[in-house]
C-alpha cells in the first residue's frame, strides 16, 4: 500500500513515515500541500494522510482538489490539532475516511490505516 502524507510540520512526518515504512508501507511525504497535488498524480497513493491547518493551501482545499478536481474516492485520513466541529463536519462532507486529533499516537494511526486497508480490500 502506498501512502502520501502531507503536513507542514516535519516533526509529525518523520516519525510517522518511519513507523509506516517499518510496517511495510511505501510512504511519500511533503510539507507543501501544493507539491502534494503533484505527488497525487506521480506517486499514485492508495491512501492520503493530510493535516488541516497548513499555510496558503489548507488540508480542506487539498481534500477538495482530490475529490472534486481529480474525482477520486481514495481514502483520506485527516490528522489535525483543529477540533472545530465545523471543520470536522466539512471534512466528512467532502468524504474523508477518518479524522484523528493531534497529538497523534503512532499506534492509533497504524491501527486505523490497517482498518481502512482491510475495508477497501474487501469492498
């Protein structure tokens, strides 16, 4: 499974990437959501993990890009310190698969990825 992770905080991406690679996932990361739009096409991920609060191009804008411009139903997990009900609601309206509040637990995110992976392999 190929995972694209986008977060403007490298300190989130480094341990996340390391842990996912240890579990056998192929991981591509970027701190720049605009670069994430390019990577969506070239890396062709099976799952996207994205932060909501990023400068210039928010996670919600990135999700809109994937859903509306690319017309993709790829699973998306949001990692965010933003606990606004409105933001979470908007994410789910756009079709995200899961919303995990920061600070993240690597064990928790890995379990949720496994659950999504199993679901999409059986449906």
